[in-house]
C-alpha cells in the first residue's frame, strides 16, 4: 500500500502519529512527517486508521 501526505493540508492534530507511529511522526511545528511511503501487510490497518482519523484528509492511500 502506497502512502502519500499533503503537507500543506495538515492541521497538526497528530492522530496519524498516535495510531501509526511506525509510519508517521510530526515535526517541531506539528506537521506530519511520513516515515515510510509504503505500508506492508503488518502496517496496513494502522495506515487506514490514520487516514480515516485525519481531520484534514491529508493522508492518501493507494494499492
């Protein structure tokens, strides 16, 4: 699964980093930092949850 983030859209809520800490982090300003641009099978559920919880819809997933 490919993961993309729209940095300018990020509002810094941090939900992605909370539910998928292996895939996402936040910079000093609270903006999303993508740690991996692909989620293996073991991280796909967390990636989907992070995308669903993002209030700005800044995370896009594709197969």
